[in-house]
């Protein structure tokens, strides 16, 4: 972008006479043009300045403010990506605490007690035990009557497919309602009223590369479906639409915002177990982002 600027200077001259102390009057300066008694605009050209076009991330040229730019090869590889055909796109972290998924689920009274329960809602999220690094997919529906809300009679069926080697049903809420169908598939068939239902699928490789799909049929009693992110935000899911959960064990070379993924930037990229925004040891996440500490 080339810019031409013009500088306008206002020049004013006055032809009024002044009486001197001896009463005489000075002779008017001969070189003063009386036409300058009025203001005039004088145009002075300023050299043309080439400020260049604004930076465009994705054009394959590293420009001012960009760390990288691979053009069409820019991409995001978060630790986990949740999508649906209808457009849902969630780059997400797992929840984690220094307790097992079973302790977090807090199963009693035939119900979960995670603190996320809501009547007439079904939830999905990933959870990691910060002591062991074991990663689990947690599924819960509804709420226990003792938690202050009323859950009407409900029925939910789910097929969880593409499960990677090493997975296991760590908890079926209630017994026999979440089962292993084959080497890569689990099926849930839950019926509940005035309580919650769900289960825990554990042993997912982390970091790892895998793709899981969740197909759900909400027969009755559930009117909302949500993914729970690590910041506890509930992201609505489209009911009746397949949910795909992808895990990545390495980051991209250049993100779609033209930044370079690195440990300590506060973003959980593929291949990282944690990233708390620094590279210090002893604060819950190791300096290399490869394990909790």
C-alpha cells in the first residue's frame, strides 16, 4: 500500500502600520507581498512511503507479527478434538485431578456425584488421573434425587466405537448397563428415574492417536447433550448427531493462527500431557509438558 501525504502550511502576513515611540511610522517592508494579508495554503510534497500490505496468516509468507506460515499446511493438532457433522468443533483438554476416575465419579445411591449432574441432560468428557496419567471417557445422564433436582423417567442408548487397544469398562452405572460389545466397541443401555446413570471407559492411550465415535439415541427424559471442557464450560452437542473424539500424539508445525506450538504456551497440543503456561517443574506439570508432577 503506497501513501502520498501533503503538508499544508498556513502563512499569514499583516500590512498594518505601527507608530514608533517618536511618533514616526516605519516604512513598510518592500518585500512583503500585500497578497499575503490573507491566509494561504502552501502545499509541500512529502516523499511517498511504502507501508506494505497487512499480514495475512495462511498465505505461506512469514510476515510481521507471525511466528510461522506454511500456507495450506497450517493446521491445529490439539491434544483432543471433538466434532460433529453439523459443525460442532471443540479443541479441548481433559479434566484432571489427583484421584482416580472412579473416585471422581463418586458412585453411590446408584448415581454419579461429580458435581456436573443436571436433570434431563447427558454429558461427555475426558478425565485424567494426575497421579497415574490414566485417561478415561466419562458418560453421565440425569441427576440423583438427593441433589435438589427431579429427573423424570428416562432412557438413553449409546454405541461407543473405535476404542483403542487397552481400553476397559472401569465402571458401569448400573451394573450391566454399559458393556463391551467387541474388541473396539462398548454399548450402553440405561433406564433411570430420580437418579443418574452412566459409566467410565478407562485405559485410553495418552498421549495417543485414536478416533472414537459416540452415537446416542435419547429415547425419553433427556432434552440436552453437552461436552464438558477442562474449564468446566458446557458446550452443547447436537442431539442425534454422531460425536467424534480425536486424540493426537504430536503437534502441528504451525497453527492456523500462525503461531508455533511449544511447551509452556498454555495450550495443550498433541503429544503433551499438560501445559500450565510455563516450563517450571514442581507446579503440577513437568517442565517438558510430558507428565504431571
